[in-house]
């Protein structure tokens, strides 16, 4: 496992989340509607950030499967806010790539009836920052 | 002028490591009043104490300053030494040069300088000390136990066994508490009623014990050994001494659809009721909010069918005043409300229940006569999901749930799961856990049996949501070890709800001036060394009101509390603390500022005659402190605008002398 201190601190800073508050109950992942689409699940995001194991998250499609529904934030008994961690990793990935991928004219191409609206909204927000 | 002896302790290297003890005893030699100064390795040892006694004799000492650890550690020790040497014990002052000096400083120079200053302050104070003699107060040889669960029952039985009279005040119509509602009990699986009800009968038959059921404590005054308590006996509209508990009234009452609190609302009871067959006292109670006679003056059936003539619709609440030497709090706990936990659909489906409801569902005297049936349709459930830690172990600022582990739920969930598999082997039983916490004698073995012998499926993970769909409960959960999200179609979901202290505990604590933690559990005087005493003298703690506990732990604590009470009641007189407030009547203007701040109600006012300079007499209202009630907190001394109130042993003059010595 690779410990990337710089990225770890960056993600903790952006998200404002203290991953050491997590007690590994798994309620976030029990609640997550996008679970089956994700390679890394909400509790793993928290855990891997806590361990500084960031690269696999940055390169994982899971980042874009999260619906930002915030169910995990609502249910977490320890107030960890996993969705914010996912979001912070996503931001880090985008900043690393230094590009704004999603533009309005790309939407028709990628959208189909299964694409949740929240995903588009949050993708826009992130991609154009 | 006093003749002061100074004794500087090394505390091994604890003090001598950062404080030059030789320099300290040398420097303090020249302080006013000091006639002898020395240092030694362990002042508290026998040799150290002998050294003090010797010096008192040789140098005719009238005051002693020990520069050592915190007075909380050894003030009592050195006071005893002084007394043994013929000095008044209150002529001893401690300069704390360990906790407040050597332990916080790293540098020998600063440490030594500060130790000298602290020593000077103590010398300045002891020069103004006067001998104090503690007062004595008698002990009322009767105990009060508030709460009649297993904790209160055990404490009362043990106190009565030692020969002292005990009163139990229980707010419900019967004693027994939560244990009366349980089915079987871990870890041995004996039936709760079989081991509890004989104890309840013992209580009822014990001549030394009086039970005030359906009653509450409304007022407490006084102090250790001498409490005065008002007990409100709520009107139950049935004469307790006449009712035989035959139940004829219960059978005939037409108002039959009142949710039965003993079965947690899972079935109904009439307006007149006896909570359960073995209730103690076995006396009927009329629910005034449900009885048609009491509400509208129509009905009166129970009075007609009662052969004993026990019904009395005109009964009033009764207030009883009694004196006690000691008070034991045993108010227990309750499961928290599940209203805020929408994700588990507790309020949407009757088949999502709490563990206490599960106890009633499996209890032979419960709403389904002990058959495990779904509350919604009375069918036998084939798949049951148990969820642990519901509302326990949450973050401290969580808007729902508690920060602590409720301690008993891992074990009772294992019990429920095991008993279900034992009685209904065709049932699939899942337990979702974060951790399985089963320390305790034969506890982990018990949990492992549930898994290995009874085939309960323990899954490391949590349930995220429960959605009622048709006659199923769709359970979505995580399995962290398989790294999977699970979807289970369950027939019944059982929530191990966190437990919390009874809601009445907080106002009761205020009445008793007993302290509580932020979760409203009563605080013990010392978490390790004085676990069954409250910091308020004469108030003791028993059972789950002090923290989550199972029955074995509750009973041991209940016995421990009883032995402390017996130790107190066995005394004929109590020695008080002489460091109490007293008011200078010539300066007091009777403004009431002090009485308003005194947390113990120690101050009263009296009208006194005073001779004026012109030889006339004048009657003035002045404060007077009851030294037996005063705890010496000092609040009044700072509240008094005329400087009339002072604390013996901590007089304003003495404190100022210390400050002066430090600032010199
Ligand atoms: C679902 C469940 C299953 C359990 N199973 C087991 C088990 O198998 N084995 C085991 O060892 N433990 C078990 N326990 C734990 C057990 O119930 C407790 O350890 C025990 O009941 C604690 O006793 P207590 O007397 O301190 O409190 P309680 O039983 O709560 O009794 C307190 C009493 O005080 C009364 N009271 C409260 N406030 C006042 C007031 N202000 N004035 C007057 N009276 C008042 C209450 O009405 C009550 O009667 C279980 C608990 C639950 C919730
Ligand atoms: S719900 Fe919260 S505490 Fe539980 S695993 Fe997820 S982040 Fe950790
Ligand atoms: S916010 Fe993302 S990670 Fe959290 S529950 Fe929703 S989809 Fe899952
Ligand atoms: S005892 Fe077990 S189930 Fe109860 S809160 Fe503690 S860990 Fe959770
Ligand atoms: S010292 Fe405290 S307890 Fe004593 S009379 Fe004053 S305020 Fe009351």
C-alpha cells in the first residue's frame, strides 16, 4: 500500500472530514444506492483516505458512480460524512488532470435514461470550477 | 505568634527530581513563625510521621506546614499525625509542591523557586489558623430507596437484612422494573420471573420494608444522616390495604382498549389494571385518563363487582413526610425512542420492534402468550434480522443517539437469536454487528454458542435501511467482510435500542444535589474507588441509573450500595466538617444574598436584639448558618456584600495572607 501524505492531507483539507472518527460500522455502505456500481465503497473511501492509500481511489471509476445523494452523510452514526470524502477525491482527480471535461454540449452524448440527474448536476459543478 | 514546623517531602524523586528540597527547607527557615524546618524522603511514611511528632514535642510546635503532594492525597494523614502529637488537626497546612509544582516544571531553578513561594503562602496561612472542632449530628436509622427495579429490591433486602428499616418508592404500580418484563436471562437462560418474583415476595413480606408504589419523591431537604423527604402517593382509586388482587374488577371493566404499557403497547388493558400476575403489591390501579367514572361520572362497574369494597373514586393524592439517614438512587434506565430512526421504519411497520418488545413477544405472559408471532398479522416469522448498536456509539454531538456503548445489547441480542433458533429451527436469524462486545464471565462462550451451535448468522456490518413492501421488510445492509451489499427479505426486524437513564433522574438529582454526567447518568464519588457513592454525602447509587449494566452487575452494585448504607446507619453520630461558614452578626445587614446562593439551604435568618452605641436596643434580621447542613463551599462568602460571611479554616484574612505571601 502506498501512503501519499500530500494527497491525504489535501483531501482531508478539502473535505473537512476527520476520517479517524469512523468506527467501521459500514452503515454508509449499507445505505448507499450506488454500492453495486462502485469498486470502492463509501466506508472504503474513508478508510483508504485515513491510511493515505489515495492513488487507487483517484483512478477508480467509483468516483463518478457516487450520486451525491448524501444518504451516507445522513446515516453515519459518527458524523464522518463519507460523501464529502468522495467529493474531495473527485475534486483532487479533476484538479490533477487540470481540465474541465463536462461541457453543456457533451450532455446529450453521455446522458441516457439511467443517468441520475444528481450526477449531472454535481458533475457540472465539479467540472467547471 | 505560632511556632511553625516546616516539613518538605521529596516524594522519592517525584518532588526531589525537579525541586531542590534542601534549598526549600533552608529558605523557609527564616519565614515568620518558623522555628523548625527539615526535609525527608517520604514524609507520609511511618518514619516521616514520627519525625513530625518528635519535632512537635521538641520544638513545642503549634502549627505544621507539610510541603508535599496534593492535600487530596495526604491531608487526612498529616492531620491524624498532628492529632497524635497533641495538636489540633486543623493546625496543619499542606503546600502542594508535587501536582502544582514538581510535576509541571521541568527546570530545577523555577521548580525550586515556586516551591518556596508555595511554602511561604502555607506558612502565612497557618499563622492565622485557629483550632477547629467538628460538630456532631445524630443519624436517623432508616434508609430510602428510590426505584424498585432489581437494583432497588436487592439494596432494600440487604439493608433490611442488617436490621434497618427501609422504604422503597416506586413510581409504577408494581416493583420489579425492567427485569419483570424480560423472558429468559443471559448467560444462564433462567427465566427472569422465576428468579425475580421470589425476591419481590421477600420484599413484600419483610417487616422492615415498606413499599410506596405508584409514588414519587417530591421534596428532599436535610443532609447525611438527617434527610427529610416528602413522598407523594398518587391516588390509585383503590384502597391498597383492602384490595385482595382478585382481578374481578379488571375482568369486568368495560374500558378495555387502553394500550398496555407493561407489554409496551402491543396489546390492551382495561382502565383498572394489575400490571402482571405476580405484581407486588398485587393491588389494582385505576388509570384516571381512561376511567369513565373518573372522567364523566358514568360507570362504577368495578366498585359493584369488588367483593372487598376496595374501590374509592374519591381517593386523593397523599403526601407523606419521613426522615432518613441515607438515600439510595435506583431509578434504572429505559430504551431510547426510535422515532428519529426513520431508516429502520420503526414507525411505519409493526414488524419492526425493539429488543424489549421482543422480550414481551417471547414471554409466556406476553401479548402472544410466548409464541413468536409477527405483531402485524400474527404469522410465524421465517427470517429475522437483528440490528445491534441502534442509537449507541454515536458521535457526541449527534442529534439522535448516544455516545456510549449500551453494554447489554450484544448479550441480549445473542440471547434472542439463540432462543429463536432453539425454539424455531426453521427460522433464519441474522445479527448485524459493528463489534461483538461480550466481556464477562461465560459471556463470550455464550455468544460463540449462538454462532457455532445454533447457527445464528453474525454479519459484520450495519443495516442501512428497512423498507416495508407487501408483507416483507426489505433490509439493505452491508457485509464488510464479504465486501458486499446485502438485500434480505425479512419478516421481522429487531432493533437493539440504546438505553438511557429514566427521564425523572435529572429533576431527582437536582432535589438531591447529586451530580450527573452529560448523559444524565448519576456520577459516582470516585470512578474506581468509590463507585456506589454519590459525591453528595449520604446519597448512594445502585443499578443502571449510574451507567448501563446487566443484572449480575446491577445486583453486585446493589449489594455494595447496601453495605455502604449499613456502614452509615450503624453509626450513632456523624462527625461534621468544621470548615463551615459563619456570619458576623454585627456586619450582616440581612440582605438574603447568601441564602440565595447557598446550594444546600444551610442559611436561615433570625431577628435578633442588638445594643446600639446610644444604649438603645434594636431588632435586626441577621443570617445564621446551620453548621450541620453547610458543606463549606464558600459561595456565600463571596456573595455577601458586607463581608459578614466567612468560612472557618478558609477565612478571607487567611486567603489574603496567602496571596500577599505569594506576591511579596
Ligand atoms: C431487551 C433487554 C433484555 C435484557 N436482558 C438481560 C438479560 O438477559 N440478562 C441480564 O443480566 N440483563 C438483561 N437486561 C438488563 C436488565 O434489564 C438491567 O440490568 C436491569 O433491569 C437493571 O435494573 P435497575 O433496577 O437498575 O433498573 P430498572 O429495571 O430500570 O428499574 C428501575 C425502577 O425504578 C423506577 N423508577 C425510575 N425512576 C423513578 C423515580 N423517579 N421514582 C421512583 N421510581 C422510579 C422504575 O419505574 C423501575 O421500576 C436486559 C435489558 C433489556 C433492555
Ligand atoms: S457510516 Fe460512518 S462510521 Fe460507519 S463506516 Fe461509514 S463513515 Fe465509518
Ligand atoms: S453520497 Fe455517494 S457514497 Fe454516499 S450514499 Fe450517496 S451515492 Fe453512496
Ligand atoms: S453492547 Fe454491543 S450492541 Fe450494545 S451498543 Fe455496545 S457494541 Fe453495540
Ligand atoms: S459555605 Fe456554601 S454550603 Fe455553607 S452556608 Fe455558605 S453557601 Fe451554604
